[in-house]
C-alpha cells in the first residue's frame, strides 16, 4: 500500500523551478530518504507534502488524499519535524509536549509516554531553550509523534549535531522503522545509507534516481555510497 | 486554541523585561511626572489628565510583546510546526491576541491604582477607562500582529520598540498640548489614532461618554483596519511558510 504518491509535483518561485515534475512513490512503513546537495529541492518537496506550501503544478496523494484539496484531513495523519529546531524555547519539555497534545486533542499522558520513549525524562522540567542541540532535536521529533501520525517527515534531523548526538538520534529514528512511514531529508550520505530502506537522489529539483543504497552503488559501479552519490549527481553513469 | 493561547501567555510573562517594561514603566513615568507636578504645577500633568494618557502609552509595549512573540516564532520555525497541525487561521489570530488582552487591562488597572494612591479621585470613570481600554488594546495588539507577521525579531525591536513608542508619544497629546504646535503637526496627530485613544480615555474618566464617542469610532476604525491587515499578512505568511 502506498503512503505517498506524487504526480508531476512542481514548485516554481518566479524564475526558479525548486521542484520539477516529481514522480515518487513511498510504501507504507518504509523509511525513505531524499538525498541531495543544498538547493536540490528536498525541503520544498517536504513542504508541499505537509501543506506548508502549495504546489504550482501537479499533485501529491498522502494516504490517498490530495494535498491540493484535502489538507485538513492530511494534517491529522502526518507529523512534521522541520529543519530548524521548532520548539517553544520558553516552555519546559513537558509543556512543549502537552501543548502539542492539547492542539491535537490527545490525552496529556501521551507527553509522559513520549518522554520515556525518547529519553527525555531527565530534562522533563527543563526549559527547551536551555537544552543541548541534540535534546532539542529529540524533543522536536517527540512533538511530531504526539498525534500518532501515519507518516513522519524529518527534515534534516541531524543537521548541526555532534557525532554522539547524531548517533543517538539515529537510534531514535531506527526505533520508528516499521511503525510509521518516515520521510527523511538529508545531505549526509552515511545517514541516508545507514537509516533508509530506499533513497531518492535529487538535483536541481529533479529526482535523478531511486533505490536501496546497494542498488545505487551497483548502478554507479562504486564501492562506497558517497562515490555512487557523486557519480549520480555529476551524471557520470550510463 | 486555548492551549496555544496559554502557551503565548506563558512565553510573555516569563520574560522579566516584559513585566518590568509592560507593568513597571508606566508606573515609573506616572510617579516621576506627579513628582514634577507637585513642585511645578502644570495642568497637563494633573492626575485626571495624565493617567489616561499613561494608560494608553503603556499599550505600545503590548505591541512590542505581540510582535516579538510572532516574529520569534517565525524565526525559530516553531510557527512552521504549528502550521502543520490542525490549528486554523482563526486559532492563530485569537491565540496571539487573547493572552495579551488581559495583560493590557491589568496594566491599565495597575496604572489607575497607583494614580489613586497618588491622589486621583475614585469615580465610576475609572471603571469606564478599564472597559474602554479594550478597543484601544485591540488596536495596539493588532499592530503587533501586523509587525510580527512582516518583520524579523531585530526589525521588530526597532520598529515597535523605537518608532511606534515615539509615534505614540509625540502624536498622542500626552506630554504636551498638540494645539500649542498646531498646523501640519496637529493635522497629522488628528489623522492618527493615538490622540483619539487618549482623548477617549480622558473623556470616559470624566464620565463624558457622549463626547468620547467620536474618538471611540476613530479608534475602532483603526483597530478594525489594522486587524484586517494583520490577518491578511499572517495568512499570506501561512501560505508562504
């Protein structure tokens, strides 16, 4: 069953085409990574899929519902953790989680449950603004899971984190595998390779190729995934 | 919406500068000018004339609070997260406006309590003042919504913190009689809502509700227009997130 199906999804900003006729299918329960260099169109794609910006052309179906006409219903089915830290800095961890519980009409116990899952118990009463970058990201992802979404969008979840914080966050993301469909955008090759079931590589708004990390390495005739990525992006494959 | 409004209230009152400037600054000015008045009597600074003006001037800080809160939410992508939740445009507008309204009324009440301690006569007019401060507050909060939707946190500090407080001070007739300057300055002052907000409060303090009406109408027109502009700008930002 498909979680996401984009149909010639396009976004234009004046003279720039940010996303160009994107056709993409993501299966239910899959962890799918959109990989690309800066300006590839990953974030714009995510923004269109979660209703933050309207496509200029084409459409996308989220669990069969159109982003053009059924966004209200879609918002109840998705969770989003934006690229930048999106937490209320003046509120405590508990208050941040309870705020999202309230907005989504979820029981407040859900806040405690997610605190346990994400190892936030030790900082439950601490203000979000006082947390380290790693904890803020963990909180941000926990907040995006409050409404028990069927699809979770993680936009550059480990950007700017140190190695330890990134590794801990990878464990957290791995723990979600199979439970929800995860769409991850990243420009870290190793992250895409380590976490994803399938990877889509984007450049200049277009989807260049799609497959598992092994399939992409095979296609590019490269031993390392990073080399495969470079070959694909540079167009050095037949 | 109630959870969102509660969050906004918490964010505002947890900032010590808010409490200091929002509630303390008008009181300090009132104390200072009353001290001057006791040494060099000026009719402009008599409590019955000065207090309504200070109550209105204090609201310019509410503009700063609401604008800063929104622009900060925009800059930290927190608003982007909320745009992906079931919150509607109306939830956002009310969620940002409602928590500041009781703060505005509280600021007005504190200003009048201090004025009473300093010698202002207790009349029904004080009650009218706290009621009629609501439409004035809506104008100032809407101005904050508008600035917060359009400006960055840094710009908000400059525009709302410096420009607006100056506009509100110069064109309101709180500190000097606009008639003494007259001419174009007077025309500009009368075209803006600040002086009408102050005259509205002065009139209702005297219990002259009928003479307050023209000023109330002007304040309401401005409040409605700015609120509509703010909603329009906010909705545009929602679509462009």
